[in-house]
């Protein structure tokens, strides 16, 4: 799955869950700073494999920058 497929050159991708206090803090910061983002709830595979590789552990929230980092 290409994480950048639905992003333009300025949009960040936020992997988060609705019930997470930490996700809410990141979400409110992005809104306050007016940083464009798309929020997605990770699938089991994304959570256990993709996010673990990107972030070093399987935890949310994770922000993927427009350049894929």
C-alpha cells in the first residue's frame, strides 16, 4: 500500500485512533498550527508491520510527512 497515494505535496498522514488521548493531542496541534492532514485508523497489518517499521514500535499516533518520512 502506498501511503502517499492520497496526499498532495503538503498534506500529512496521521495514523490515529479516536479513543486515544495522545492522538487527540496531536490532532489538536495539527489543527492549531493549520497543518493539512488526513487521518486514518490503521489496519491490523499497518499497525503491526508498517507503523512498527516507520516509527520503531507499533504505537499510535504516527505522522507520515508528505515526503514519506
